[in-house]
């Protein structure tokens, strides 16, 4: 058994004795939720970058579909809004 695993087991035993199993579950679910949010944030950033490349590619041609470009730009802005919302969830408000 590795040292990290032994230390984790000791921590879990001490934590559950001090705060109870429900608190441990809340801590673990909070950690999992943060990881899920970070994963979603990464996916949104990738999609945002991909849309930017598509827009630039379309606009580099002489005659391009302006309606399609506008649609892509609108989607890109929606993604940017989602990214900002996720970042505010991940970064706690220090003033509060």
C-alpha cells in the first residue's frame, strides 16, 4: 500500500470521526462538482476556440455566407457567457 493511500485513509478516519460521514460526503461531492465544472469549462473553451477558427476561415474567403458567420458569432458569444458563469462558480467571491 502506498504512503499516499495510507495518509488518505488516516485523514478520512479522522475527518469522519470529527465531522461525521455526511460532512465527508458533502466535501467529496463538492470536490467532484468542481472537477465537473472545470471539465465543462475546458470543453467550452475548446468549442469557443473552434468557432473562432471557423469564423476566421469563413471570413478569409472573398464571398462568404454572412448569415452563417453571424450565427457562429452569436453562438460564440453564448459560449463566452457560459464560460464567464462557470468561472464565477469556480472562483469564490472574496468580498462576500
